[in-house]
């Protein structure tokens, strides 16, 4: 039995979907624990790309897909996604569960989010979480309750329920999927089933551990898997972190900190070769060199025990590559990730420079990679003090090199 968590170590878009798909073939339950359809997890099978925004990336295997209580759920987008998968031969109708406590994104939330000033996706995520914590939101359970006597609800929730009653009734087909996910998962774990928790976004965007306010509205670090599903931390075996061989960040106005950002031809190389455009919004991602300070912050915050490094092939053809080992601020060395975005903007990256390499595509074994690429991976492993257990050198599910047992 294994109970593992997958989280992003940077600012999202690291390739978590590929790792989840890789692990899901041996998993009984794959569980999204936070976020909403602001996520964009890409899975490539036999050259065909599928972008999932809500449904766990393990859906292409014969397992049970679960939406935890930490997720905010757009019911219309969920239906579109389920229909899209069905057209691809992936029918989730009998293997899909939704936590009764998952909060709903209402049409009004989507409209409200369009006024977001700090780079949100306009999907209604922040307003839905706002309603959740203001205790006036609607939950998946209300799809079941919608026909019941409305006097059971407090005034604000009752107003919402009446206002959106037809909307909830429209999605009553989901009733059979709405369950006590905490009970289901704990019983599954106790009976020896394999469970994989999939996070959206990344530690650098975590509402508590990222650069507020340039963050998402949920806990994208590993702790969110416990609060977002009702499974206690003593039942977790391992946490796997996913990072790119470089770094990217996307937001609407480019105002959030990205210390190693490259605004030159190397940054453009990363953007073009890595197809660095948002899977959800299509917005171009800013690119930069690998940031050890952020990586070590993510490892500490999430208790990461093994790292998967993606997109090594994007750096192919560069004459030299760099790693940001630490920052410098007012002449002093900085090794800890600043909590304050204002401080972060003042930090300057300090680099180690390495010789580049030509080609990693198609390579099946780590020892067969160009020596310079091997040295690059090993150096990062040394700096972050956590083993790199796999690298990927292409977008397809088969384009990966396993270094250690998971």
C-alpha cells in the first residue's frame, strides 16, 4: 500500500499531470485536493494531448477519480470535461466521486472574478473561496439538499440556494457521485488500497506560503492534501515534488516576483521550446533559470522526499546553463525564501554557470544523457539535498528517465 502526494515546487505548470499519469497506473484512487478549473494539467498519450482542469490526471487508467472537499467546483466545466473524456473513450460515470463538502463555483462568482487585479484566471476561484470562508457558499451537498425544506439553511445560504436552485437541479445527475470522501478514502487506505493525491498550482503560489497577494486562493502545498480530503497526515507515505529544469511564472501583468527571469534570447528559447503558454489561459509564461532558494522552500514546506525534474530537453542547444544557488540583498547572502514580495523583488540572483549540451530527446537511460546534462541534474540534487528520482525529456508519457525507485 502507498499513499503519496504530488505537489508543484515552483509557480505551477511544472508537469505534475505527467507524473500523476505515470504513477496512476498502479493507483486505486487519484484525488484532487484543492484548486479548481484554474489548473491546467496536461497528459500526452501516444502523441495526443489532453488538458484537464478539474478531473485528476490519472483518469486515463482504471482507477477511481475523486474531487476532495478542498476543491472549488464549476459544475458546467466539469460536465464539459467529462463529456470530452468520454469522446476519447474515458468514461468516468461509474468511477468518479465528489466530496459532499466541496464548494461550488456559481455563475456569479465567474462574473465577479473578472474584476481581479492580480493575475487571476477569471474562472471564479477567488470569489468561491471567499464565499466558503464567509460561510455563505454552496457545497456539492446542496445538489442533494436542493429539494428539501429551505428553512434548514441559514439566511445567507438560503438566499443563495433559492437564487441558484434551478442551477443546482440542472446538475442533479451528479447526486450518485456525491459522497463522504473522507470516509471513502480512509476506508480504502485501511484496506490496503493505493491512493495518490494530486495538487494544483504549486508551493510558490500557496495562499499561506507563496508571495501574497500574488498567489492562488488555496493551500497548494502538501498540507492541503490532508485538509482538502479529510485524510490525516499519519497516513501519508511520501511527498513527490515536481519542478522544471528551469522556472516559469504566469500572471496577467507580470507584476509578481520572478528573481531569475530572463528577458533575452535565452528566455525566449525556453518559452518557445517549452511551449510556455498557460494551459488554462493561453498567457505567455515568463521564464528564468532554476531557483534553488524556492526549491528548498518548497521541500521544507511540503516535506518533499523525492523530486521529479521535467523538461530537461528544453535546455538542449544552449551554450551554457545556470543555477541560482542563493540571492543577494544589500550585499548580504540570502538563502531563505522571503515571505514578502517587496523584499523578493529587491533580491538579486547569484548563479553558478555550467556548460550546455546538445540533445537529450529520445534518451532512455540517465547514463546515456550528455555528461553535461547529467552534471546539471546532479548539481541541483546536491544543492537541494533531496534526490532527483526522475527526469523527463519530452511531453509524451513515455519520455521519462527513472533514476530511483519511487
